C-alpha cells in the first residue's frame, strides 16, 4: 500500500505507513510541520485524505491493485501494538522526567508575564526545560516540554488525544489550548474572585475532544489568523471568549491590556454566557 503513502505525500501529508482501517488519523504536513493539519482515513481499497491548509474538501484515493484484507488487518494489528508500546514507553519516560524535576522559575514563564511563578523544571544537557504533565483520567501519559526559547514538543510516541493538564479550583469547566493561556485565565479569574476548573488541551483538536467528556462549560479560544481556535471553540458547542486581535491568545491579550482589562472582558463574557461564578 506504499502508493497510498506516496499519494498522501504528494498532498503534503507526512504519512510514513498505512494507518489503521476505519479511523481518522491526524498527521503533520510539509507546510505546517509543527501541527497535525493532515488527516487520513484508510478503508482498505480506498482512503479519504485532507490537508486542511490546501483542501477545502476531502480527497479520495482508490487502490488500482487487488487488496489482501487479511494482510492489511495483520499489518494494522501490528501497527496498533507498536503504537501502544510507544505510548507505554512515553508514559514511563514522562513519569521519570517528573521525578527528576525541581520547582523553579523558568525563562518561558518570565516571557509570559509570570516571572515569580514556579514550575516543574528539568535540567537536561545543561538546559532548563519546563515540564507540563499530561494525563488521561488522572493517569500520566506524557508531557509537554518547553525550552527556554519557548519552543515546545511532546515525547515521541506519547498519547495526546484526550490528554490534559488540570488546574482545579472547584468551579465551572473552562477549556484552553495552552499553559500560558491557562496561567493568565487563572490570574484573571482570581482577581474577579471566580472559581474555575481549567482544562489545558494543548491543541485545538484535542480541545474539542475534551469538551465531550464534561458537562457544559466555557472556552477561552486563541484568535488564530487561520481561525482554527475559533472553529474549535464553535465545534465544542460551548460559549466562548476570544481576544479581539487576530494572532493573540489570552496570555497575549493579558500582557497587552493588563490584568484588570483582560479580567473584566473575560468576566463580562462569562456572565453573558450564564457561566456561574462557583
């Protein structure tokens, strides 16, 4: 089925092997290598593909050769087994990294306006790395690693779908994409004496998935130029707030206008949406 891989690559989707049958899988793309803007659903003798940056509609690939479904099923099962092994390995590594962390200040937190805050900091090869744990149903599955220059990555092979970092203040469910956004939202709501349960999703797509696991809540969306954040917020079906300036997330908004104005705007939006303060 290498021709499917070739076809996907021609669309800019960085597909290395045939995905499992019957499920949509997200992949990085050549034009956005740090995001999973590509999607593939393999059905055996045909597949559906879409590169969100260039395709408004789904593209269909059809095999022009005979398909050995038994062989495909075996390959799929083997790939699924490898995936589970990679996820288990990543979870173990994340647990080990967290044990190696110290509570410390970090350059990324300073850049985001939280110079006095402490985070989980892991020293690796002489560099301080901010570590954000990622959990599913309370179980560690991986972590986001943030370098001093602000670049971010996940552990190789870790589970990201359904994973979150939780900041629980026993209030309404609030969904955000990023850690810095969550810190700004926490500061804003604390200043307004509002309780919250903050769920950090780490991506727009995962934000939508998390929304299905909780009762009604509120989304603080990124105002992406691509409108990815707003679309994700709309797809949750929850009310949402978004900074007014394209390219901003709530942390950017907070640092531009100050805590009082940012908190007032968020508080007003939550009142309008009927979100309780406790």
